[in-house]
């Protein structure tokens, strides 16, 4: 079996993993929640306004303060949104799977230098 076939098998195993399945479901719910998408869009708009305002040679400190307060308020509201927090948690779980896979591959490619050891994973602080 060649490397590409092994990669396909690995990809298939990942998409069949319950954590990945939960992530796909959470992403679908996240992406279809119109109110959440509006909140996220507004969050990005405010964040970009702050960036633009901070790049000006003459800054309007009051405007920056008001924008920052609005951004913090919106962030707090977003963090109360179960759809978003479920999505972020599911995404984190999949990111950890990918990180662990990458660490294992790196371990073998570097001969064990600088990477995680599959046999010592519980003692490693890198991907937990």
C-alpha cells in the first residue's frame, strides 16, 4: 500500500470518528443560524472599525473606547450562544485529533526528535 492510500484511509477514519461527525453537525447548525451569523458579522465589522481607527495618525480615543465596549458586549453575548459554544467545542475536538495525528507523523519523520511519542502520549503536554 502506498502513502496516498494510507492518507485516504486516515482521512476516511477521521471523517468517521464520532468527534468529526459531531463537528460537522455543529458546523451545519452554526452556519444555518441566521441570528448567530448576523452577530458574528457585526462582531467582525466592529473589530475592523477598531483596527482602522487605531491605524489613523490622529486617533479618536472616545470612538475606540465605545467600539471596544461594543465589541466586548457582543463577545459576551456570543459566548452565551449555545450554538456557537457547541460549534467551538466540537471544532476544538477535531483540531486536537488533527494535531495529534500531525505530532505522530512528525515523530516518525524526525526520528523522535522534537515530536510527541505515541507511546508516551499521556505524559506529553503538547496536544492535550
